[in-house]
């Protein structure tokens, strides 16, 4: 009986949300197809400083797709379609003490403009009761044009799922393409799965996180680019994170040397290789060190997810 209950709970928490997300995007794809039957869209992939290079969508990393609308009858260029939607977790990435909401909004806009992002900017900030105990402080966010979204009790999981569903609904409502900037700490696989559905459907997805370790191959495959949120919020600077995954284990002579990377970094290194990532610091380091002498495809199954 207990095993049946465990299976049902696992389905409700993991399988059902992913199935629902996939269904959403199935209908979204049909909606987008119907709209493009009557209108023609020309996608121009522009880099941050030049407008000449036009790589195919699969090579788009950190480059902004500008979507220009043309009517099929006249064929003349119309207004630029699109804009930026910012989904921001205030608990994970709070405003620096030396700044106020208005200045942070200006920094976000400046960062986007540096990369060539234009159009309307909308910011949704997610918070719980612990984040705002002072109504006057919350008013400063609203005065800065930030849409405050309260999240029910449930900690980070509740905040992440609320944000995830809002992103899905936003994708359904904006069938002509939009850019998403998601500001939060490293996310769960279900959240990354949702983000990975967006880019093939014409959306540009940027993840901004306070942790430099977030730029693993596992995450980079799911979004267009990864930024450091502290630089984004504080100075409006673009500290774009590269893939920091270890490629040469000859630099390490023992598992103890790998322990210096810390538990979070070791977890990401293991996750990106689809290896088991739990256990103590020592266990994670020892597991990863196996790759120094054994290729990943030759490792015993007990070390893999």
C-alpha cells in the first residue's frame, strides 16, 4: 500500500506537471502555426554590436532574435513585434542595500539595451510575506513599475512553480514572440525543461543567477544565455557566464583536490554528466574523480542516474 502511495505522489509532483507543460506548448505551437498562415515573419538574428551576421537558430547563444512583421499582401516591413518579460524572484536575488527599485529597473533596462534588446519591458517580481513586512517598501516597487506577485506558503518550490506557470501562460498569450529574462538561483530540472521548450518556438530565454556555478552544460542547453544577476542588478553590467565544466581531469591528482570545488559545484558537474549527485562532499568528489581513469560511457550503472 505504501509503495502505491509513493508512486502516486511521485506522479503528481513530477510527471503530471511536465505532461501539463508539454500539452500547453503543443497547443501553443498550433496557435503559432495558425497565425503564421496569414502573416509572414522575417527573423533577423543580430549580435550585440553588429547587424550583419545571421546564424541559424540552433547557434543562437546570447544573440537576440529581432522579429519584423510583414503583411503577406503588401510585403512591406511593419513595426517591430515583441518585448521583454522579466520574471524575478526577490527572495533569491534581493535588491542591493545601496540601491532602490527604480535604480535597479534602470540597470536591468540598460543591460538589455547593451545586448540590443528593445521593445516594451515588463517586470514581475515574486515575493512572500517574509520579503515584504513593510507596505511602504513594497510601494516603492510598484511606483517603479514593478508588478509584485505574492506567492503562497511553500518556500522556494512554491515560488519556482508559480513563476514557471506564469512563464508558460505568458508564452501562450504572446504568440508572436517575446524575450524572457528569468532572475533566480539555480533551478530544478522541471523548471529548466519548461525554459527549454521556449527557444525552439521563437522565444529568447536568458537566465540570471547569483551563483557563478550556474553555467553548467546542463543549464546552458536549456536557455539562450546565462548572466550573473549581481552585476545585472547592481551596475547594469553584463557578466555573461561561460561553461565552467571541467574538461581536463589531469589537473587533479586526487579526490581531495576536487573537494576544493565545494558541494554545489560538484553537484552541477555530476548533474551535467547525468551521474548521481547526492551524498557528502567526499562522496561527490570521489565519484567525479572516477572520470580521470574511466570514460563516462564505461562507468558502472550504479554511478549514473
